[in-house]
């Protein structure tokens, strides 16, 4: 499942504090490279944590499973 599939209109995970400096017009700096729509997923912070935790558990890790080394001459390989 992609994180974009968890997106729900209007859901926010984090808001930046109000600016305490003068605003600038970013179009002056970025020009043609500025995109109006960024298309970020609208998910809560908890959904983001759960999503990436689930993805990390799909990876093979020496910490969580037995290592199938395939040979009786190859013993335990500790982490470095």
C-alpha cells in the first residue's frame, strides 16, 4: 500500500509555527521551477509512523529472523 492511498482530504500531521521573519516572494528565486501543486499526501503523523514501520518490517533483517546462510560451514554472522 502506498502512503498516498492513506491520504484523506484535510488531514494534517504537522503544522509549522508562524513565521517571525518577513515573507518573501519565492517566485523571484525559483521562477519557472516553482510548482503550484506539490501533491503531498494528507495523512496524520500516526499514519506515517505506522506506514513506514510496516515497510521496515517487510525488509529482511538479521535482528528479526534467522539468516538462511545455506551452508553448514557458514556460522553466525554478528552485526558490525
